[in-house]
C-alpha cells in the first residue's frame, strides 16, 4: 500500500513539474524543476518496479520487467519525437524555453545515435 502512495505522489509531482515547465521564464527555474523531476524518479520508479514484482510470480519477473520497460519506452518515444515541435509551438525560438527544447532534442538524438553505434560495434 505504501508503494502505491509513492507512485501516486510521484505522478502528482511529475504533473506539477511539467505544468511548471509551461510557465518557466529563466534558466534557474528550469534547473530547479529538473531537480524536482529527479525527486519524481526517486519516488515513483523504484515503487513501480516493486509493484511489477508484487503482481507476478517470481519466475515471471524477468518477462514482467521486460514488458514494463517496453510499455514505458513505447509511451515515451512519441513524446521525445514530438517534444521539439511542441516546444516550438508553445514558446518563441529566442526564449530560454525554446532553446532548451531544441538543445534537449539534439542531445537526445546524439545520445541515441551514440548508443546505436556502441551497441552495433559491441556485437
């Protein structure tokens, strides 16, 4: 039961942080929101994985974790892919937030390319 409270608290904090990003006007606010976003991960991610373990038999945990991460990846991928476009619609390109969105997507793209090259060369 405590785990579910942590998950719900984490999701509420997650929503509040994203609502805060809509109103951010300077880089210090962005950093503060990212720090709070880290608290969300601390509250929710471990509790979510513990809940997955509690819901399945021990011999099915590997499959359950795989499906959990698949579902997470499928739901996060469209957000990452559309993030820059949505930020461009919401904020002018010359503002702090518009630059953050463009740079963030560029960084995510660079990490994805680097990871794909590392995994291809390690095979």
